């Protein structure tokens, strides 16, 4: 069965979302389905790693659901989507004039195929809990999220150097009549941190914007 299914590959079919140019550009992001998990604290600590593992274990279980027979309506084979994170600071962190990672708050997510439903999600969560226990599984939610009008660009380099790209994005907004909706930003992790030189990491940076009218 698997050989007869046409595989959906986000790197090819959704280049505008996941492989933009390394300069700011405007995009409208429609509603999509996600598994999400909210957390706080330094992303270099164990809870963050555990959260990422929980999201991926469920995402791969959803991808492989057809192997159990009787695949859900609309099923198609696909490459698991990349990890994303919406980042902000807690109230105390906003008062500082420097970035303190312990004050970060985040919403991690992995996009899901259109065939996923709430009922299917709940059944897969129960199954994965038994086979691959993870304390973060209970925190994962199934959501539909529409970002709307956004400004994005591809950042190449380490995460700690993202400020230079955000500076370019701020300049673009100022010169082209856009304003950030809020202080949050989205990161989409195209590269595998474990296998990539930090100087070559590819990360999509995205902020929600509105026109100055």
C-alpha cells in the first residue's frame, strides 16, 4: 500500500512557508492543523527536550497509522513536518533589557495533515502513551491555527545570532508600512541541530504584522 501512495513533501510543495529567501517578505498563512505543547524556561534544559520528543513521537505515530490497516478517510503519505515554536518572555523577562533564557515562554508545535481529526488524535495519544510513555503527552493539544498576514525570512546561522535578521525585518516594516501585532515570533526549524554546523543552521523567522492604515 505504501508504494502506491504519493508522498507529500513539505520542502517541495510548501516552499513559500518553509524555504523563503534570506531577506524579509510578506506572506499570508492560512489555517492549518497542529499538535501543540506550551512550556516555559531555558530551551537547553531537559523539559524542553522531553516536550520535543513527545511531539515527534505522536507525529510519527500519526504518519504511520495506515500500517495498522483501515487508514482514516483522506489519508496520504507525507514527510513529517518540521518543529516550530512561538516564543515570548514572561512578565519578569519583559522588564529586563537583555535576553534571559530562563524567562522564555514557548508554544512548540508540529503541523499535521488535513486528515487528522480530534477523535483520531485522542486515540493515537492513548496508544502512544502505552508504548512510549512520556510525561508531556498529557499536555499536547490538537489545534487549528491561522497566522494570517506575516513577515518572514530565512535566517542562516546560530540561534543566538537571530537578532541580525530581526533587525532586517524591523527595517522592512518601517520602510513598507507594517507594524508587528505583538512581541511574539515564530521559529521553524528546517535544519537538524544534531547534524548541522551552527553557522549553517536554517531557521524560518516569522512575525505577525498589520498594515499601518
